[in-house]
C-alpha cells in the first residue's frame, strides 16, 4: 500500500496538482465547514485524494467565492468523484464556490441500498466493517476556520478521503451482485436536486 502524501494548498489547487488529479480517473472528496447550515456556515476545507493516497487539502478563505482549478477538476465528466453523504458536500461546493460537481458516487446511498442488514451507514461504520479499521472522528467538531490547521486536523481530513476507494470497491461489488447498481445510480443522480433544495433553505422538504 502506498504511503499517504498530504499537501496543503491555500485557496485553490495549483496547476501541477490539477493536472495530476485530472489523470486519476477516480478521486475522493470531502469538505469541512463551520457548521451545518449552508447559508450561514462557510466552507473551510476541501480534501481530495487519488487511489495512490496523494491527498490535497485546500483551505478556503473566509470571503472566497471561487476556486477555478477545483471547479475544472470537479466538473470534469470523465472523472468519478466519490463522496460519503454527497448531498452535504455538493450543496456547500455549489453555494460557496459555484461548483456543479459531475459524475458523483455517494457511498452512503450505496451502503443503504447494499447493506440492508444494518442501519449503520456512517463512514466510521463502513471503515470498521468493510476495512476492519477504526476511524478516529475526534476532530470532526473542531474549528476548521482557523488559519493554521493542526497535525491532528490534517490527519483526520486525509483519512476521511483515502478510505473511500476500498469502500467504493466493496459496495460496488455488492450492488452489482444484488442487481442494484442501476437503482443506486438513479438515487445518487437525485442528490443534486436535494443539495439544491438545501442550498435554497428547503432542508427536510422531502423527508417525512
């Protein structure tokens, strides 16, 4: 297994990082915010990884409303973008940076369709069952808006994306085995609509 390489970027990916990720074919993405209200709580960090564990942590500044290289990467149709609970990340990326992410795969939706024998579909749960690894979530509620991220925050942010590839492979195999892949893609495709509703303030409008 390759060693994890983590690099921090301010405001956007540089050209070299963009070019490398554009060659990846599949990448994993996660975001850290100041809170859970997309209009009130700003986007602070976007973390990206490829299968070789090359992780980019992009810090988003307080008043920043665009990131052109991130936009080029995340809107590239030929690249699969893995998220866990894509709905949240898509809403923040669209609202704060104007990015319409294409070719999305959500491991939480996939888990709910493939793993109907359990009600545990969090990333920590998937890491434990699928990978046999304990994911440390101690930094989840930390202040992501600070100028200098701590070593623990950087490690947490990296681990949230590097494990998604193995989880994706496992869930994809299960969905294909149970003839649920088409259903999964349809459900994931609707995630953009849910994210748009969230960004407009209609949180929970389709929930009972």
